[in-house]
C-alpha cells in the first residue's frame, strides 16, 4: 500500500509517502518514496519543498493560503509527468492517508479510522490542545474536501500510547472535581516515538513485548521521558499539555505553578502572555539567551559562555532526575534509550546525562558513545553496565504509516 502520512501544524504541512504493507513489517522492507514540507502556509510567500526519493528536490516560494491549497499543491506535483515517484503516477495510487493528531484525550487509546463520529470527538479534544489539534483537523478536513470518502483516513494520536498510565500517575493532586468535570489530568505526548523506539529495542534484543522494561528519552525540539514497564507506558514527563517535564528548546518544563500568578502580579503580561513566555521563550533559549538549538548552545559552551554551559547542566540534571524517578517507580530498568534530534546526535548531552549514574548501574562507554551515528541503532554502554544504554533512531512517520495499514486492514497492533 502507498500511505500518505500527513503532519499538519498551524502554518505547515509535512508529509511522507511510504510504501508498506503487513508482510513488509517483519522484514523492514517499507520504503519512503517521497517527502516534503510546506512552511508559511497562509502567506503569499509560502516555502515549498518537495522531494521524490532519488530525485533533486523541488523548491519554490509561492502563495499558499490554507492547508487545502497546500495539499492540492502536493497533488499537482505528484501528478506532474516530470515528478518520478516510484509506483505513483496520480492520487489513485495512494491507498490511505495517516494523520498525526496530537491530542486524543481519554477517548482514543489507539489509532482509528476517521469517520464523522471520530471527527466530532477529535474536535472535542481540541479544547485540550488548542495549539495543535485545530491544525491537525485542518489537514483532515482538507483531505475530505479534496478526496471525499474515496481514500480511507486514519488518525494516530500522540497521547494514545500513554493511555495505560495508572491513575496515580496521571492525576494531579488538585480537587478531584476538576478531573471529573474538565478532564484535567496528565495525558503525555510523543507516544508514537516512545512506542516506536521501544518496539525497535524489543526487536533488537528479541524480547516479547510484555518483557520490555525501559526508559525512553525523546530529546528533540520537544523533550519527554517515558517509563515503559512490561511493555506499557506507566508514566511520562509531559502532562495535560506538552509544557510539563523536561527542559526543552523553548519550553520551561516543570515549574512551580505559583510563578504564573507572581509573574502576572509583576505586570509581565496577561496569563496568555505568560504562557507564551513559558512555551516559546523559556527552556534552553531562555537560559542561554542565545538559541533553542542544542548545536548553538554546545558551541557557545565550548567557547566558554557561562549561560550556555549552565543551560546544558540544567538540561542534563532534569533528565537525570526523571531517570532516577522512573527507576524507582519501575524497580530498576533494563535499558535507557536515547532518541530524536538531540538524543541521536549529541555525544555531549548523552555523556552529561549518564555521568555519575554508575551507582544506579548505568555505565556509558565513552568510545561507543562517540561512535554512534545518526540513523543507526547502537548500544553505547559498557559490557559491565547493569543497565544497557542505546541510541535508537525514531521514525514516527513509519509508525504512522504502519498503523494506517493495520487500521485499514483491521490487523492487530504490533504494540
Ligand atoms: P522535533 O522534536 O521537532 O522532531 P528533532 O527531533 O529533529 O526535532 O530535534 C531537533 C533538535 O535536535 C534541535 O534542538 C537540534 O539542535 C538538535 N540537534 C540536531 N542535530 C544535533 C547535533 N548534531 N548535536 C546536538 N543537537 C542536535
């Protein structure tokens, strides 16, 4: 099957076309045949970047006013005789569409086929994720408008994997009525990534799912850790929104909630302004005063800039704190898995996080740590390390494509 995997942000449309099917999962013979990104959707100077595998990318700047126009632009490119995507000549060669949906609330515990009822329920969840779900929905509506019911559409939720968290982990210690009335609780995000790397680990070590006990660290622009016990997410660092937990590129992660009132009383801005600061101006950017990009911060730290060095130390300390917390919660762990942009690339951050955890049985092999290269699974702990440490590249799009196939064909989930 050719699956069109779509990830719509408020002003961006990201896609991949992946050729995959049930019998290809075991052999990993799925193939990405095209990918692309349209940014600045809604503007007259949207940036279009489209690439068929093995071909020169098509780049242009042109007016694209909404998500529907963006998808039509991709369609036009796909159907252009000059574009050579293996196995695809027109939209008729697309067999299903898989949408990334950030928030599935309590309703969605796995990926589902989209119909009117599902759409209404995703709309309901938009209240919980006003920054993300409306954009995801725009993509779904645009596909409906263009393709009608002809192509099955599937929603894959970032929250679904964490639906196994027990209530003592997902509830906040605030009056219960607010959970009961408004569903205020922790949901967790990045579920597709945590699930994918845990699956890769399981394949690597040849264990059944029920025996997977690991801590996964998704360290990218957004960062979260997940405690996976007996193959299920039992806790994760992000909460009701992606603001909670680890320090991220521009998000503060955990802070004392009373700070918000204090900032408000100091006249820093409205509540919305303050949350904008916590979401967009804090984290590594706020501490370093330089950048949200870990590469820039590492460079500045190496040049001796104190705030960059401090940002790195704070980032690593927060991750360590959760490794300790989750090891206590799980009574130990078999492995720690690093993934996403920072986790897969930063030798320094992996070292800083693992340093001084020898008494917890975590011993990083410095040489192997340096050898890890992006795109490859690799064990980077010493032979003597009680807890194994791995770098496992994430591939959320692939999992989206595979889930889409499974849902369309009514096949069991791999996780
Ligand atoms: P997203 O979470 O948006 O999917 P990524 O997983 O691609 O993003 O992660 C982006 C982050 O990865 C950025 O902060 C970037 O600085 C970081 N990153 C990418 N390459 C490196 C590298 N070589 N060293 C350190 N950090 C890196």
